[in-house]
């Protein structure tokens, strides 16, 4: 029964693609540029772009995905989002920045991102699962707005999947000189728009993204450490932060030169101090996972725009310190 259902849906998608192709045949005959020679089959360059996109998507690697997308698409996304971030910053707001990049990533750091890294920084907030294919078969190529092309393909899954089910995919391609590159999928653009507008994303909900656990009563010793650490950073007393708020165990495994470099970087870089202060604020809002009979507190900070995914405190002689 399932096989019959798959066959029925595949047949319907194929028929729909061919009908749409037929409806555009007159426009196709008048087209200029890369789309002028299109037919039901894909050109070699179009097949290469489709395969690159599908391979990057199935890898789950944000940078591979970014490299498979059209550079102009990435730059347009970067320009549009930065414009929104600058507008909200003028109002003293950071809601969009927090939803897209994590509340701890400063605007100055985002501005320095290349278009590739800009997309890769947003990618963890998005959901676009993909499958690896043994081969693809072109069903249709449909002219789209601006000289783009919708490539409708049927993918045969790899033998490792142990399945003979074929999957119909649609990949939008954009001219790239004499070649082609994939456009950002509409589904991802919709998810980015959801994040910008603060809407709940169906795709992310289905992926099972859990809500961040909110802390109840922070133990007094931890609260005292967080307060004193923030006071040190706010007053630019980085020497105090690293030598008094950091654990002795951390200092023992960190060379004198490395520790001096950390202190100097903190002292001379306001952005670094702001990031560390933002980290302390995030920690206050979360419930840690306690280890070693309550002597170690581990905070999950993944997806918050930080260069690390966790923040660890440890208790030594009944006093709390930052461990890592």
C-alpha cells in the first residue's frame, strides 16, 4: 500500500511539473541567456549544480551548503539582514540579532562575517534535512522569474539506505556566468523570515528543538561568583577576572604566557568583555547539569552565538569558580 501511495504521489508531481513546463513553453521560446536552450532535460552545468546542492544539503555541513548556493543569493541575504540589525540597534533593540545569531554575538562581529560565514552562522537555527542519492533523473526544467530555473528531479537513494523508494525534489537554479548555482530554497527563506518576525517555525518544531530550561533558584555561591565576575569585567579589571574568578585548576593548566594573552585581549577588546558579560547573563537564565556530587555545574550554551557551547563552574573549598 505504501509503495502504491509513493508511486501515486510521484506520478502526480511528475505530471504537475510537465504541465507547468508546457504552460511556459511559449515564454521559453522567447527567452534569452542561459534559459534559452532549456528542455525537459537538464544541461550538464545544471545537473552539476543540482548534484552539488543535494550533496551539500545531505552532508549537514553549513559551510558546504553555503558554497553550493549562489554567491549573489548569500550576499543579498547578508545585506538584507544587516540592514534590519542596524535598524533595530538604533532603537536599542537586539531581538532579531538574538533570534538569528544568538544573544551573545555582538553586532560588530556579525558585520565582519563574509557572506559564506554569515549563512553558516544562521544555519544552526534552520532545518532542511536532505538525503544522499545514488543517482538523479531529470523530470523537467521549468523557467522561473529572473532567468532562474526550477529543476525537478527524481533521486535514487544510495544502497546504504536499503530502500528502492525514489524521491522527487525541486531545486531552484540561478545563472552563474556560464554555469549555474542553487538559489536559497524558499523553505529556508521562510524559516529566516519566521525568526526575524519572532514566529514559531513549524520546521524547527518538527525537528524537536527543545525550549531552554530556565533556572529556578541559583545557588547563592554561584550567584555571588556571577555577580563578582560581571563587576570585574564591567570595570575592565580583566586581571582580576582571570586570576580571581577563574579556577585554580584552569590557571594550573594554562601557561603564564597564554594567561597574559587572555588578560591583554580582554583588557584591550571591549567586544570580548561584552561577550563574557553576555555569557554570564545567559548562565543566570539557565539550569545547569550538576556533576561530581554537585561540585561541578555545566551550562549548555549551544546556539547562543558564542565561540563555545558550554560554560563550566566548579566548587573548590566550598567556593565557586569559572572552570572553562
